[in-house]
């Protein structure tokens, strides 16, 4: 495989968990809930997936455990953000810190004889995977990787402005009070949006542990959840630009491994920082002006009837 092909292969592999997590986060933010706990959901899911796989010997069972764990975190986030109207930034950061501490401690207690677990192997699609440069990157992923990409695309299509669900979500994110007056169940939609983020983040966390490294390591996400949130901002809260931003972040991460083969000789620290430098540029507005949903982070309180 050529050096460019290796870069694309690594970039797509690293972009997959970002893409599915950011697709879920996009739904949540378009509904008005800033879900900063994406990294915590992914981390919890990765740990639960590794434990489930290690216990049962089945990677499929591990994925189910990952989804359940992430959904539980999402449910707590929804209760705090939607029902109790707690500060969404504070609760998200707190959830991430708690997940990091709990999974690190849990891994030391549970994985006493090594952290390697069974996982998903690559499934190369005949003929297509042999296409030069892009074949292996696009058509030789794991079954979990294909599922994650399918979910990301599905969310991008369903929750675009062109569908009924997308219009309802966007209306709630722009002006929850007006949406409520029109008959939309605002709290129900916001709960559903946060839970969708949980399911997507759970699949992303499972991919990290079971399709990427086949093991659980401390802080396995390495801030991937935050990059997923930034991708939504870089994509200007639109589905397809958000997925493109994830691909760019993935390629930036892969560049630190492919740089020598490409003849790129820069300090390793610069390559490691590159995806986060791109993230800073994205949120700084240098990539173009963007406007968040008007109701983002704003708690919903129904007007009292006269």
C-alpha cells in the first residue's frame, strides 16, 4: 500500500468513532442541549464493552454492554440537563471527569491479567477493497466500523432540515417555547436527542476498544469526545460538513504515524498536536462564521397558564 493509502486508511479508521459520536452530538445540540459528556460516554462504553467481551468471550455482547453503559450515562445527563435544568457545561465536564476516574480505577480492579480482549476483524469487500489508494480505507473496515458509519449517515439524513424530525428538532433548538406552543413535546424530544447521543457515543466507544486496539487502556478516548463536539462547531451545526470535519481530524491524527513514509520531517509533538490545533482554528471562527442554535444550553420552562 502506498504512503497516501496508509494515511487515508488510518485517517478513516480514526475518524469513524468521531463521526458517529459527532452525529449524535449534532442531534443533541440541534435540540438545544450541549452534551459535553460525549467523552465520558465513549470512555464508559469502551470500558463496559471490554469488560463484557472479556467476561462472555463475545465481541457482540461487548457492544451491547457498551451501548447500555453509554445510555445510562446519557439518561443521567438528560435528567440533569432537561428535567433539573442544571448547567449543561458543568454537568458535562463533571461526567467526563467521573468517567475517567471510574474507568481507570475499574480497569485496575478488573483487568488483573492483561487488558487484551477479542474484537472485530476487518471485513474486506471483494474487488472494492482492491481499488488503489482508497480501497482499503473505504472497503476494508470491521463490521462494527461499517455499522458506525451507517448510523452516522442515517442520523445525518434523518435529522437534516429536510425531514419532519429534523425540522422539529431544529425548531426546538431555536425557540423551545414557541415549539411548545405549537404542540411539540419539547422535553420528550430533548430526552430522545440526548439518548441518541448516548447510543452513538456508545458505538463510538465500543469501536475504540473492540475494533481499533482490541483492548482497554486508561483514557482510551484521549479527548476524542471533545473533538466530536468541536466537529459539530466546525461543521456549523450541519450534518455533512460535520462528518467532513471528523474525517479531517482523523487524517490529522493519522499523520503522526504516516509522516515518515510521506517524507514529512517535523517534530513529533507538532504532529500529535495537529488535530487539536485544527480544533482551535475551527472554534475560533477562522474557518468561517457560524451560528449555533439560538436555544443551545438554554433550559426550557413552560409558561404558566393564565
